[in-house]
């Protein structure tokens, strides 16, 4: 078993924190894609590990829906700011938690 956090979860967390800066529109489109993919992978992995709907499965499924770039949810910047920071915290927590996942036991 490894003690290092899941890098694929820390990357969207850092990108979400950076989203509070005034950046070009293309960054936010890229952010939606990265967050959606990471959230979908996490939701799927969580479901496959537990074989049931657990809170990580539900939360990450909602994150994937909210950030999806195909049918974007249109919210003002002032509404996105706390959502971005909260979602960054969720990704950070998911990356750093110490629950074993399927296939990592020795």
C-alpha cells in the first residue's frame, strides 16, 4: 500500500484554487474538463470499491454534473467562487484520506 496522495485528485484541487484569479475564459473551460474527468473517475472507483452508493460516489457524481463542459451550468462568477473553493477542498480531502481502495492491499 502506498501513503502518497492520489495525484489525479490534487491536480484539479490546485486548478480550482487558481480559478479564483481573473483568468481567460479558456482556462475555465479547461478546468471544467479536468474536474469532470477526475470527479467521474473518483465516483466510478468509489462505486466499484464499495459496490454501493457511498457519499464519495454521490458527491463526485454531483461535481461531475455541475462542472461538465458539454452542458455547462451557467452561474455568475460570485457564485462559482465558493463552489470552486469547496470543490477544491473535497478533492483535497479525497486525495489525502487514508481509506484503502480496492487493489492497493498487499
